[in-house]
């Protein structure tokens, strides 16, 4: 049920070369300004030649990359890691020449690591974090004196320098992990929403196709009727022994056949999948459950009317709109239950004056307790025995069928049903199995107008 498509070590990353080059140019300008102010404006002694050489090497790399690659070139993970590692080592060289960790600009070690955490996979982030950690450790032990007015020497206590080293190491580790988690969750959610939009777009295309078939049936019915009438009149007018009688009879038979085909297309129960049509609640659920029934699986649909009251004397079943969001969302939930059920899937519907509730229960193994908090997020498989997709296995490719095979089925259903105003809840009932219930306020999916779509939160 859960299937991944891994992004290899050389897989395409999410960062453009221009982005890194622009950030490097910004760093070059900042480093040059700081060097100019310290050496020329403040008059502090420092190895200006070697500092300028380190900045020049960084600028030369930018020029070389601009000549070799187009501006829109996207870096693979290995390339991006290499260039960010260069930035870390270039910064370490400058800090070595200008006081080591006593230099307040040592905080800039966080920059390349955070960029890597938001754009690369976990393995490359760890590699870059290790390079930054090693660089911080080396310049903490060995470095040139901090630039200061001649005659004065600023010597920070060893304990204070150890505190700076500890703060940088913790900062690099914390920010890299935090940024990577946020970026991976954002990428996973974006991929899930893209699959949701693809599913909804497919339902809308089917709905438009059904509406087109109905319109065509309506428009073609009249001319085909005229052809059939004219053919019948010609058949009566021709002598029995005429050679054209058989041709006219064939023409009339084919016209009648076309009319029968169009009549089937015009039947909303067979042709329309999502146009503005309503069905009684029981028939609506039967229609959704029918494709998932099998010889060894019973899908039982039960509609329970509310108890009689003064305000609901007749308690007639609600008329539910056949909206694509409802068809696909409830269909995904029923299909998921059918996949894990042993022999029975119970679809129960009930309503009262305030709300309408649909509950899908199966007699399978139920939801794993450890994934309850994450249930409903993309790429989270919902049952025991199926591995959840790791963040590093998420990629941008894959058809809708592939997406729905990777823990996206419940996510898509939840998003689509919430767009119609429903509230989705999953739980393991006391009797065993799994249960997914959806509640709508009355009039949302059974009102006079189709359910309005809202943006997923």
C-alpha cells in the first residue's frame, strides 16, 4: 500500500545555481566591506593579502560558474553540497586569519548549513553540518589574533571561547535539523496537495464528459428522430418488391439503434459523474460503494432515519449532491476500508436537524496506534504492516495511481471532503477494525445549491 520513489544521491535538487551565486555575491560584498572598514577605516592590522585572496577565490568561482552554466541551471544534490562546502571552508579561512571564534562573524557558519537543510536531502545536510563542525573546531584551536588597535591585545578567556564553540555547534545542529524538518514537511504537503488537485481535476473532467454526453444526446435526439420518421415513410411508400426497401429498412434500424445509444447516454444514473444532480442518501452511497463490492467482501449500506419529532415528522432521506469532491473522497475511504477488511465494510448514514453523518467501518486490523497523530498527512500509511514513506523518498514525479499507492489515499479524501465543509475523524472502535466518520452541517451537501469549495487549511 505504501510505495516510495527514492531520490538518489545524484538526484535533482530544489536550488538553482543563480540562487547560490547571488547569495555568494552578497557574502563577497559583505566580506569586502568588513575587510575595508577594519583595515583602512579603523586601521587594525590584519593579513590583508591573504584575506583578499580568499575573497577573490570565491568571486572567481562565481565567474567560472556563470561562464560554464546557464542562469537557470539547477544543481543536483552533490553539486550543491560541494559549492556550499566551499562557502563553509572559505568562511573558515577568513575567520582563521581574523581571530577565529572570537570574531563575531563566526555566526555566519549557520548560513550555508541552513540553505542546505532547506534544499537538500538529509544525507547531504549531515555531510555539510560535519564540515561546518570540523571547521569551527579547527579555528577554535588554531587561528590568527583578532584584529585590534596596535598596542592592545584582546584575549578572551578560554571558558568563554569554549562557550562560543558550544553555542555554534549546538546552533548548527539545531538549525539544520529544524530547517530540514520544516522543509521536508512543506515538500511532502505540496506533493500531497498536488496529487489532490490531480484527483479532483480528473473527477471534474469526467463530470464535464458526462455533461457533454448528455448535451450531445439532447441535441442529436431530434435529428435522429426525424431520420427515423422519414425512413419509415419511405419504407411504406416503396413497393414490396423494390430493391431500395432493404436499404431503407437498414437505415431506419440504424437510426433506431443510434437513438437507443443516445438514450443510454442521456440517463444520468449511467452517464453523469459529477454534474448538478442529486440522489437520495442511500442511493448515493450505494452508487459509490458498488465498484468496490466483491464475491468475498460485503459492503453493507445502512441509512438510519432520526426518531420522529415535531420538526421532522416525515424524516425523508436527504438528497445529496453528486459533487466530484464527495464522489472521490468517500470513494477513497470506502476503497481503503475494502482493501483492509476481512469480510465486511459497513457504511452507515444518519442525520438530524443539525448535521448529516456518514460512517465507514471495516473488520480489518484497524489503524496503527503510533500513526494516529500523523493520520491524514500525506505519505503516511494508515494500517499495520505497511511502512510509512520517508521524507527522503519523496520526489516530484509519479502518476496519480502512484501517489495513491504511497499513503495519499486518506489524505486526498480528507482534503476533498473538508473542501465541502465536512469534518473527518478516524478511530479504532471498541469492537475492532477501523472507522472513518464524516460530519456535515445540514444544508451543506444536501441543500438547494451544490457544496461550495473552500481552500484546504
